[in-house]
């Protein structure tokens, strides 16, 4: 059995006129935080988007839990337990918190054992509260009503919703892309507490950041990229 949860090697990705990734690589261990670092344009987010099925690699391979895999779409990544919290939050702002978490997999009302084509509001609410409880949100002072409309919340709370959504897929790998860019110092401490809790459960975390102070505190391993290379 491989000591790594995920290995990417020889990854090449070219856009018109630009070689974004030039045989890039990455190794992520379970229960560890891998800091992915480099200047803007170094290829960090592109590499993660290849892992998450947003981009198709031109060359290279991915090994997940010791087996070579093909990840053609983000849905395939999520079904495997790979989640990504993007720097630019991509949320349905006119919908509620719980709708955003369960989008595309709503619990349905059952009648006589058969699923009806109607969403169960109660089940959706209860499932959301269960995820929040699992992440100890209340202990950290993060009080979010599952029925709150996303657009009415500050970015820091919306980011916590994205992390809760990632955890709701029973993720074994979570990518956090510049997660502290819009957080206060107190909110960063909460985020680090949640990361440490996920680490203790064996979740492998890829942490993209430019902030050296954070890296010294949170990272177990570091991968540095430059001009699309490892």
C-alpha cells in the first residue's frame, strides 16, 4: 500500500501559447497538510484543477490510494472523495445555505418507501445541521442558519459553508485555494482548528497560500512550483 493518498507525476497542460504545467508533480500523504507554493502564474491552481477534473491533462498520470485513476469531471472527483474550495467562491447566492451544500443531491420526500420528486426540507435542514455539528461550528462560534440566503452572509461565513460542503462528501482530500485571503485573524484561527480536526481524521489537505507565517504553522510538507514546474 502506498504511503501517499494521491500522487501526480509528469503533468503537462498547455493553453494556446502557454505551457501552464511542464511535467509537474505532487505527493499528498493522508492526515497531512501539503502547502502548495509559488508565484502567481506558477501553475498551482492549474495543477489542482487537473486533479479535480476541471482541466484535462495533456500528459501525466494520477495515482489515488495506490491505483492509477482517470478523473474526467469534478463530479467524478467528488464521488471519489476529492473536494476543492476555490479562491473565487462559486455559489448560488440567491439560494439558502443548505441548498448550496446539497445542490444536485437533494434528499427527497419518501412515500411508502418510494422517493417522490419533491425535496424534503426537513431532511435537508437536519443533514446540514449534522455536518455543522460534525465540524464543531457551534464550539468555534460559527452560528449559521441553514435557511439563510447566501448573499446575506459575509465572505468568511460563505467560505465556511464551502468547507462544510467539502466535508459532506466524506472527502479524503480537500484542496484549499488561498483560504485566508478574506479572513480576520480570529477566523484564521478557527480555520486552522478545523484543518487540524480534519487532519486527525486522516484527511489529506492541499493548502495553497502565499503567506509564509501560515505555512510555518500549518504545513507538514511543502511543494514549490515555478513556471509550471516542480
